[in-house]
C-alpha cells in the first residue's frame, strides 16, 4: 500500500492486518529539506498508530529570551518524523524529540 498526502489528500484512518511491515515515511516542509525514515514495524492487533512530525524553525532563543519546546537544543530549520503506538506511547519507528 502506498499513501501520499499530496497525491491522495487527507484520509480517514485505514486498517492493516497485524504483522510485520517495512514502512517508509517522508515529509517536506517549507524551508526545510525532505525528512524521511524507514523501519520494520510489528503492528499489533487492536493498536492504533500515528505518524507524527515536529518542526523547528527557530532555535531556543527568541529576542534574547530562552523558551522551552521542541526547538530547545535543535538547529534552525530542522524536522523529525516518527510513528507512535497510541495504545502504549511507544515510538516504533523514527525519532521523537524530547
């Protein structure tokens, strides 16, 4: 199965049978090059999985004041993608920033 948001648009959740899948995912954000990931994921029956992203346009200082959030300790114009099991909170592929 291949899903492409640009080509396919927004979709409702879809179901896959439990099992092992090789999943590739990518995202292209304004001013940030493409971000992609790939992983072999064991999907479990009854679990819900989400592809998430975090984008950092500005580093951890804004007008001389330090602020907290995903950009703290990150380079400007970076992004990350991950797949998370909503049932357990486990990141099953990619990297989730703290």
